[in-house]
C-alpha cells in the first residue's frame, strides 16, 4: 500500500504498538462524537500518532461514526464533503 486513509478509528488506540511499521503516508478521519470510539481512545490515538511523520489526523467536531457514509441517518453532508475532499487531495499528493 503506497498510501492509505481510514475513517473513524475503531480499535486504533489498541494497536499503537505497531506504529513503527507505518512506512507510507496514512490519513485518519476522526469524528469527535463517535459513539464507537470514546474521547479517551481518540486522545490515545492523538498522543500516539500526532508526531508520526507519515500520519495526518483530522478531527471532525461533534460528528458521529458514519458521518461520511453514503447512506444512513448519521451522514453529515458538510463533514463528508470535507473528509472526502481531504482524502482526494491526499491521494493525489501521494499517488499522483
């Protein structure tokens, strides 16, 4: 994988002992109101990855898990557009 993007961050806080293996660019979208990833887990993700040179984290204040899903009642159009635009730019930068 030359570059990757993750939405929502479920269980990432439990896998930070593997962060040394992140060899290529990674972007994570983290909704701060995610009912599946509590604030403590989100903070652990930030504490573990904020200073990683290959990782970019974006928070989405007050949005819930599924905010960028193409269907469902948790979709937030503005948040989804922002995250998807950031994803597109990230891939364009790193993959051409």
